[in-house]
């Protein structure tokens, strides 16, 4: 059985930093959900390690945003993961800002 040879008309590839930014956004969003769930289960009396996890989630999202923005610099890359990672990281940071403002 012979395989058809595929012709590639472009040498574009996905930006690695964009993929890392997207992965960090997914992890930060999952960590956000876990923190909210644990805080709800403890009726708002969360322990210090939950706060530390929240800061880690914010840090991951911030680093992911910087990586996502840096991945736009490549000229010969697809922008899908760069855009997705940047948008999702901004979304997570906005969620954390809303939680902070509600508690303030």
C-alpha cells in the first residue's frame, strides 16, 4: 500500500513559546478552579498554603502572558497558540483581580 506524498507549501510552524504560554494558562486556570473549590469547602477560612497556591497561579499566568507576547515576534510562525495563550493568561489574571476586588 503506497502512501500519498504530501506537499508542503509553507515552512511555518507553531511558536514554541506560544504553546508553553497556552499550557501555563490551562494549568493556571485549573489551579484557580481547585483553589476556589477548596476555599468554598473550608467556608472561606482557607489555610496559608491555599494562598500560596493562588500566588503561584498568578505567577504562572503572568509568566505565560509574557511568553505569549514574546512569541508574536517570530516572523515565520503561526499565531494560533500565541493568541490563545495570551488571551487565556489575561483571562486568568482578570479572574484573580476580580476575586481580589470582591474581597477588598
